[in-house]
């Protein structure tokens, strides 16, 4: 039986991916942060789902989970690791608390590194490994290459992930382990419900433009991809004989990714400033 570790499976893309891989016959080890979520999902998803209770920022808990997975696998290798857990909190960088900014990097970057380090030996990154190497999928974002205002901490963490994924991809050629970056666009998931609260910034000059940006996000999300669609693509990528280095998955790849990448930076600055009301007042 093939097996995969997925982080952050309580909702959204993580939960949809868990269901999709189970439907393909995988055994899924899914990370959650609470016993209640673990009990709920184990009852719902059946015996091929094994909950792992840890926060990606807790390196000791991550190491214990890796040992638990190793015992469950026995002599079998791990087929894949999907680093999905992440956070996104909106706000103007000038006023966003440092602890909130730091949390983005603790979860989206350092937590991902801790999880990957812990599970790489099970994927085949060790001397004497004789099985078929597994592969790593890292959940990045279109924001990893296109910087949006009012999501600066999230954007910074996803830019960092782009570089780390590239370095790891080259290093892990030593063991034949592909490392793939998923550049995800806006999806119909709860991450935006949890993360964009502009009330703390109501007293700042950014409040009006930030409200307009939030309106744009909500409109885009309504037209975004479903978690189930994204999960289906992830299964395809995990099983592709020769996966690409990076996949952009968005409802409108041309508008969300290609156009912003092709436009001169100053032109994109002007368009965003005009659309959000970020022009200097004379």
C-alpha cells in the first residue's frame, strides 16, 4: 500500500487531499493540532487514515510523529510528503504586530523545514535505502512570485519557500527524491476567513485600501477553485512519472500569475495603487 503524510488536514485543501488520496488506495497520515479533530476525522475517514497530533512549530512533537509513522510503515517506504499546513493573516506591514509576522515564518517556513527534515529518511534520504524514493510536495502560492499588498508577511514566507524548495530539490537529487512546488491561487477555503481581520487597522490610513483589497479577495475566492479540484491535481502530481518542478494551480492562471509576471513591476504597482486607492494624496 502506498502511503503519504499530509500536514494540516482539519479542513480545506488538506482535508480534501486526504479524502482524494484515500480514494486512490493510499494510507494517509494526517497532522492535526487537537485530539477532538483527530477523533472526528478518524471516525469519518476510516482505518486507512492515521491521525498525527502535532503543531509544525513543535520540533519534538514532529519527531515523535515521524517515529510513529516509521513504526506503522515497518519496512515499507513512505510514498510522499505533502507540506500543506500554513497560515495567512492580512494587514499593512507598517502596523502588523511582529509576533503575527513572525508566526508566518514559524509555520510556513521553519515548520515546513522541521517536518521535511523529520520525514526525509522515510522517503529514502538515508544511506543504504533500497526502495523507491518518495517525493515531496510543498504548498506554495502565486504570492510566492507575485507580491500583493496587505499580505506582506504571507507573501514573504511564500517567497522564502520558493527558494528553499529550489535548494532542497537540487540537494535531494543525491537520493532521487523529487521536490515540487505547488503555486496555488485563491481557493474556496477557510484560510481567508481565519486570517483577514482588518478591524485592528481601522485607525490607520491603510484601512480604506485594505477594505477594497479584502473585497477583491472575497470576490476572487467566490470564483476560485474548490479544494476537491486542487486535491485531484495533487494526486496527479504525486503520481506523475516525471513531475514538473513547479505547478501553478489557479482558476485563471493567465490573470493570476502570467500577466503579473510579464508586466513591468512599476506598471503593476500603478495598477494596484489605482485599483486600491493607494495613490499619494496631493
